[in-house]
């Protein structure tokens, strides 16, 4: 009998399944739906955590899965890095590079996910949207660059037809809904088949696993406090970056969002381990 394939996931809330949970608070997510589609024996390990940044993924989550000698490892990270006022694209890239290098040394295949454009589904002022896109684009540039370097399985989210359909997104419009997670799993399955993995069809559900009432309660308990916390954290940076963005537009025009930009840090991030464990969304 063949040894089971060991499939591990590390990362943030997009990896842990936020947006796809039941009324008891059990998370599923695209990894769960993908794991169920494998037709070969499988051991599924998910060490991801809502709120995780690339540093935690490298230094805390990767060691946890390494002891299981996985052969397939998904690294879903970046969203939390760019939402901090001290965001450094180079630090993010260095952390992700080291993570992927260690996965390669294990002899495992890595999986990466391109970040979607949140400005397509989250209403925000035009200038703030430009700043947001610039940060997301910085993460995606590093992700694509490293995917080529390590021959990772890269899901180019933005190229997927229908990715921004409302029903594919959770009530917070930041995370995939159950349908969205299944959609991601299905597209990952397609890419993995090309690499020789034995995967059948991902099963889609006709309805969400939470009622509209439950979703609204979730948003009030988790989404709104998270939004306020991140707003206070990013407010100084947003004000500064908005001013520099106006100067950038005046000098180079409105079609220059891909240019480099300075990412300031206005205050050191002080967050205890206890606080990290309580954070519920990315």
C-alpha cells in the first residue's frame, strides 16, 4: 500500500478558512475542500492562523509542519503584512523567500496564492484605493517572482473568471465565502493535476453553511472590531501615503500605480502572543 501524501497549509485567515465556517465556529476553507478531492491516501495538516504575518509563518508555523515531512505545502500569506503601518515589501519578500527555500530543502512542492484586488469589492475613497492597490501589488510582485524561482504552484487569482462575483465573498468582503473557498480549491486542483497529483472533482455546495443572520452576527463580533483596530493602526500611514500619492500623481500622472513607493513606519508594532491568539480575522 502506498504511503499517504502529506499535504500541509501554513498562512493567515485565507488559509485557515475564515468565511467558510459553521454555527459552531468550525472552519473549513479551500484547503479542506481540496483535501477531500484527493483520490490518493492523504494526511492533511493545517497550521495556519488568522492574523498571521510572514514572520510568524516562517518562524512558528513552518517548524510545526516540518516534523511531518510534508510533500505538498501551501503558503498563503501577505494580507496581514500589507495592513500594518510598518509594511516593508523587502521584509515580506525575504521572509517568504526563506520559507520557500526551506520547503524546497524538504523536497516538497510549494503552493502560492496571488492576492485579489480588494478595491474591486470593498468600497473606499479613490486615493485610499490607490494606496491599497500599491501595497497589494507589491506583495503580488514578490509572490510571482518567488513562484518562478521555486517552481511553485501559483494560483493567479486575478485571472480567474468570476472571481469578483458577490456570492464568492464573505459578508466582510475580505475573505472568500464557502462558494469562494470551493472555487479556489477547484482551481488549485486543476493546477495540481498538471503536476501529477491524483485529484478528482471538488464538490460544490448549493448553499452557504451559515445563515444571513449568523453572518451578520459574525461581522458585528469579529469584522467590525478588526476594521476599527486596523484603521487606528493604519491611519497615520494612510494620511502620509495619501499626501505622497497626490505628489506622485502630480509628477507622474494617474497611470503610474506600479512605481515604487516609500512605506513608512510611524510606531513600533507591540502585540503580545496572548493578543495574537485572540485575533479572529486576518
